[in-house]
C-alpha cells in the first residue's frame, strides 16, 4: 500500500526509490566511514525512545550505505511503525520513517514517508509528545485513500475471507489480559489436538470438531495458491505457505520438512507429491520435538561469538572454498545465483559439505521473488547453520534415536554384514539425512575409527563410536566451555606478547634466554614437513607405486593401502589418526583411487584440522575396540535389535551349520553376491589374502595386524567372515519420516544426490 500511495505524494529521493521488498539489509558488523552499522541502529533506537510512541510497534533496519569507500559515508536506515492487534495481526497501513546518518559530521536526520521536510536530531524537529500524533495522521490519510480506492486483490477478495469469530482457538474463549500472562508450560496443548486447534485458529475451518484432515487441508491451501493450475510452485512460495500455516512446527522442523520436497532445476516444486507425504512427516517431527522438549535438561544457548571461537577458522575455509565455486559460476559478477546454480556449487565441494548441510543451506539461504540467491554473506549463513544445528540436535544428542537412525540407514544401504568397509561407512555418514554433521565432524569420526589392514570395520563397534562421539560434538555446554577456554588462552597469549614487547624495549638477560629457548622450539617445528612437502612426498610415492602411468594417475586400492604403510609416509610425521582419516576419505572408482587429486584435496584439510582446537578432546582419547570411554549399547538392543530375526537366523546358520562358508566368503565369494559394494572396495582376492579353509586362522592374522586397539583385539574379529547380504524386509513404521508417503508419491527411496531430496530415513 505504501508503494501505491507514493505516487500521489512527493517524489522519493533516489536511494529510497531503489528500496524494494527484496532489498537485503546491511550487515550489522559493516563499518562505513569509521562507524559500525550496529552502533548507528542503536542511535536511531535511542531517538525513537524519546518519541514515546508506546501504542505502536516498530522495527529498524539499515538498507544502504552511500560513498562507502570514502570517509564521508552516509548510512540510510528505515523504521517501520505499525499497530497489529489480535483481530488483525497484519496491519493494513504502516508508516515508514527514513533516517540518514552522516558519518563525517556525525549527524542524524530523518523524514516521514516521502515528505520533503528533513528533521534533525538535536535540532529542528517536532515538539516532544507530537510524534505519535504525527504518525496517527499519516495512517489516517492512508486508510482514507484505501476507502476511496479498492486496492484489494482478487486473491484477497475470494480466498482470504475473515473468520466468523475471533478467538484464540476454536471452542476456547479468548483469554483475559491477566490470564494471557500466565507462566509458560500452563495449559499445554496435546500433540493429538494440535492440528484442529491450529487450523481453527487460522480461520481455515469452522471448529475443531469440523476440521478437515491435515492432508486435505494442505491440498486445499496449495491448490488455492496454484492459481495457474500448473501443479508447481516456486520454492519461496512453498516455504511461505508452510510458515503461514499454523502446523505447530519449529523453524528447524519446517526446514526439515522442506528438504523432503523434490526441487526441479528451475527452482520449482511439484507440490502434489510433497503434500501427499507431508502429513506423515509432520506427525513424526511433532512427536520427536515433543519427546526432545520433555527430556531437555539444560537451556544453554550457544551465541555466535562462541561458534566463532570454536569453528571460526573452519567456517572461513569452507566459505572461501564455496566462494571460489560461486565466483567461477557467476561470470558477470552479479553476486547472485539461481537456486540450482547455488546447489551445484555446494555439491562440487564434496570435501567441504555433507549432504545434510547442503539441504539445510538450501532452505536457509535468502532468495528474491525471481529465485536469485545472494552469496556475499555465505560465512554468516554457515555460522547460523552451526548454531541452529546445536540448538536442534534432536537425534544427535539422544543415543537411542541416534542408534536407530544409523541402523535404519545401514539397512537402507544394504550394510548387513558383520564388517563393513570404512569407505561405505563414510558414505553412510555423508548421507545421514537426520544428522546435521559438518563435513569436518564426519572426517574426525573417520579419524578415530580403527579399521583393519584391509579397511574393514566391525559395524557394532562403529555404532558404539558414533553413539559416543556425536552427542559430545553437539553438547552445547561443552561447546560453551570450550569457547570460554579458547577466549582465555587468546587473552593470555596477547598479554604475554605485550609483556615481551615491553621487556624487549627495556632489555635484559632473562628475556634473551627465554627468546633463545623459544627459537629452539621454533626450529624443531620448522623441521617438520609443511603442507607442500607432504603433498610432494605422497605424490612421488604414488608415482613409484603406479606401474601403469596413465594420463589420470590412479592406484588400485590394494596398492594404495600398501603405499600408505611405506616408510616415506612415516617420515611425513602424520599421526595415526590423520593417516586413518586420509585413507578413509579416498574415493574408490572401479577399484581405483585417483591419488593425485586425493592428496591435493585432503592434505590441506589435515593441516587445517591441526589448527583447530575444538576437536582436541576427541582426538586425544583412545577409540580402539575395547576403549573404556566407548558406551555400551546393550540396553537398547531389546527395543530395537541391530539385526532383524531373519538376519540373525541366517547368520547363525552360516556360522554354525556351515563353518566353511566364512572362509569361502573371504576367498572372494562374498564380493560376487554384493555388486553394489564391488565398485567401492577390493575383493578378498584383490587384497592379496591367503586363501585358506580355516576362518579362525584368517581372523587371527587380521586381529594381529590391527593398530591402536587395546589388547591387540580387532574390531569385529568374530571368525565368521562377511556373510551373505540380507536386505531388511520391514522397518519400523511408527518412526518413519516419509515411509509410505514417499512411496505413494512415486519418489521411492530417493538418493541424496537427487535434487532436493529430503529426509527419507526414519526417526523416533
């Protein structure tokens, strides 16, 4: 309405004419002419407090900065006054006040709407107590214009009729003012009653008893929005509809719901299959959230400063890598990309983003009405993602839910063997669509898991590691404590440097002696190979082992593993954990590893991780098979067994009635029965195993070759071999996020690589 009325008033200044609903706010940390944007907003708020406009609510934002590169910069801000009420939460008319702060003169001026009179704070302005009346006059003028000209759109006239009764909830009388201020937690609404109550409150149905089923209601809402009957809506339209519909979902859960929608290259979503599966997903998300809130014991809040201290360098490197991809695709330098281009840039940096991170970033990124996504503040988006993930760790911090999710993922991927290749476990974590693990967190897990010399890991041992480490990674109290410790260390280091500078000026023998000791320590560190030296040595080692010398250098998996045990690798002073993580990150394509690309990608990340302090507590512990800090999962076996009865019976028949089957599977028989894994890991014969008929002898050899496990035991050395693959015939329907709904929509079990595929695994 403001833009419609603007034509009948005085013409707006040039910078105001450029303001549009899609314009983005300035970063509050931006410095213009020596003044921080956040400080200028504080000055505006101080002036507004003097106006005494208590009947209005307002919001202030910084829109633009002119003469940014000079000392004489001007920051343009906008304050919007409105008066929402319970009967009409969206006001018809608002008043915009435009503030201008001259950074050189340190003068704040303002004007109401498009009026030509420029008021000065502390100078010529309205008298005290007259501001609220002035705003009343402007809103009255706008309402009068609305009465003279019918500005209602056809959508407003036909589909948004006001409800017959204005009550808090259908069938529930409006609360008195003193009752509305009751303490949180009183008169809580049961989850089973949430849908009819919320829908009735929106005026979409008559009463709670007459409410339509949620699926039918969503179909009606989306069908009304699809005015062209194209059966498609833009991602922004779908998101706006979900946020406008009172589903009772938290913001994070709405984003999770959006990840289940298949997004086309055009940025549009076919809403019909999405709406069909949405009710079941919403029900699972609501129940999981209610269970999490009931068990939540602490209300620790992780602030951006704490995330910056713990993950600042990691986020900066990820943002830098993504920025390079964005710049390469944005040839014109517009600073924006389409949603599909934005997603493709993230997917090309597979060493920097997990699939869940990509999906959540696609829901968090801002976009205009044309589907363009700005990427200039991508580091802020990454910081917010890390904060939201810590505050919404519904699965990550609940051992029972975490265990069930990983088991269901393994069944979906067909990992029913006793031991699983470490590369398959890496893919499992990367595709975990209910765990918002960062790419570096996944790498740290791969570093602490102890495989055998062939790269195999006992799956039960892997579950224990994940269920111990992942809750620690999402412990908000521990993150806050770690941030405080890092801040204290930085302050101590700065104080020490200042003291040394002072002592350096005054001189002294003690200072010279201490400086000599520090130089000796620096010499020792300087003798350690740097990143370039490690890359060069490993590439040279790969060339020595590469007998084929193809245009794209690659090694067979067996030769790559043998090369990693060479004395040249030991000379690079890589720790056992770094070497395990480096091997686990290798991409295997048709039994080959492109070692040059792998080395150039992951050696820099290893050196980045050395500078990080947040993972020290995890990497310093022993994570072998019998490590004392690993939790026991025995108590959860009765509620949800690791293997279904049919699988356990088949395993017992293989181990008991046919003892020779274990040995035969090691001789390569298992690889032929699992074509999906054959492309990712070498067969027993390719690994160079000695064919024997005695499974115990082979298990003993592999047990003795394992590094880092206490007592010399190997994770998963059961003497039973790999066994035959058994697909899971059924999964728990009550813990499904999209189960039957995804099959009804024809989506099946979408692979995470598909565009916009969402949570297809199960949650409790």
